[in-house]
C-alpha cells in the first residue's frame, strides 16, 4: 500500500476511479480524498477533502472513497458521495 505524499495517494481497498477528458478522478478510501490526476503529464492536480471531513475533525467518518463516481459527460458534472451527502462538481 502506498502512503500519501506529494505525488502519491494511498489506494485502500475500496477506491473508485473514472476518466473524463484525459483526467483520472480517484476517490481514495485511504486518504478520504477525491484526487485528480492529469493523464497527459502524470501529475496530481487537485486533492479535495469532503466538507464534512476537515483536517480539524479527525474523527469524522466522511469519506469520498466510500462512494461510486458518476459523470454526466454532456453537462461535465461529477457526482459522488461521502457517506453523508451527495455532491455534484462542475468539471473543466
């Protein structure tokens, strides 16, 4: 298992991925983040924590990695949950 560093993410057992416009969207069970990798450059561009799980609330069980990812390709929308809420993100 890989631990979180500047360019790697702990996969965990139940992580989910989806590709859209040459970017890999990765819901990491291990780090609880939604991570975006650029497949052209192999660089991690973003890492988002659930609003329900902040660095100040270490005991929250909110986890993007517990969710299945879904994309509306026509509208460029990503849907995912954190175990509490369903989120919708506009993709570039």
